[in-house]
C-alpha cells in the first residue's frame, strides 16, 4: 500500500522536473542527484531519481528548493515540504554534490561551501562578528560540530563529531575536539 501511495505522490511531484530542467543551477542539482544515487546504490534515470529523492527525503528537498529559488518553488513547497529545521542561508554559495545524514537542526551559514560536502545533524556553520567560514571541496562535518567565524576549512578535511572549530584548518586534515585540534594530516 505504501508503494502505491508513493507512486501517486510522485505524480504530484512532476512539476519539480520542469523547475529542475529550467534551473540555472541544474549542473549542481545533477551533482547532488549523482552523489545521492551513488551513496544509496540506486541506478535510474535522473528524472526518476529526482522524483524518488523528492518523495522520500525532506533534506534533499531543502537543498533542491535552495538551488531553485523561485515563486514556483515556493508554491511547490506548499505540498512537498522541505525540512523545517535544516537551514541554508540564502547568501551561502553552495557547491554541488551535497549529501546529508539526517540534518536535523543543522544550519549552513557560510560564505562558500565547496563540492561534495557531507553534513550530519546538529551542525552549526555560522558567523561571528559578521564574518563567516569558507569550506573547501570534499569536506565532511559530523554530528554536533560547530564551525564559526572568519576561517577556512581546506579541501579533503574531516571535522569530527562535537568539534568546535574557530581557527582555520589546512587541506587534508582531520580535526577533533573542543577547541578543535588537528588529529592527523593525510
């Protein structure tokens, strides 16, 4: 019965395909779809994947609506709701290939976040005294981490669970603790 209801729901989601096709951020949405499909081991066409992720993942919908900001997206959000407690600041430059691990109470408020970003729940990326972080490519930030201020997290970094990062981290590092310290450099 659930699969029948999901199939019917996907019919109502078809307007999202038109929003996707007309989006100026289509290449970043493609990167998101490809990364989600890879992580979930799914192999279907992009439109089918898009409808599946929209139907089953409110966090994917949040990223999708962030990338397709328009009046139509706001209307679609009325019946296909984004996740209320996953916030992406409208001025954040967000790269493609974003994947989330149930980002409950997660806030992304950075100057820029690179491609292939992974974020978990209870993460805060935010400003301090009006200055916001810049995060490189292939960065993973785990549960409960806080990254604030005018700092840079380099490419290929891992920020461990519960870490508080207030100083820049160079490329290829793992940072853990409060305050965060570099555990190892690849």
